[in-house]
C-alpha cells in the first residue's frame, strides 16, 4: 500500500524561492516564490507571494498571486489577491477576496 508523503512548513519558516513537492504540502509559513504540488493546503498564518499550481488547493491564509487548480477551496480565514483558474470553486463566508476567476472543463 502506498501512502502519500506530506510536507509541512510551520509558521516560523520563511522561504525565498520556488517549492516543488510531488505529493501534499501544508503551508503555515511565509513564502516568496511559486508553489507546485499535487495538493496544497495553506493555513491562517501563511503568507505566499507567488503562484500556486496543483490538482487540489485549500486556501486558509494570505496569498498574492495566481492559483491554477482542478479544485479550489477558500476558507473563511483566507485573504486572496489574484487570478483563480479552476474546474470547481468553493468559498466560505468571511473570506477576503480581490480576485478574477475562470472555470475550465
């Protein structure tokens, strides 16, 4: 049985540069660069200045950049400024958004 690997970046981490993860990455850190992974989950303390490309994205922190994903879920703690390109989009009430969005098939 194969298990997906999960990488976690906690709130005391700050990264300058792009991140590429094959499986899942959980981010509660400050990142100045692009993130590419199978699944990306950002938490309340995260602050990303860059683009995210993934099959599944759950946004819970601050992001300034574009998100390209099959499925985007925006939590109420999220602060998103950018362009979203997705198949499905869900947004919880209370999220701060300054976005353009485009749905593809």
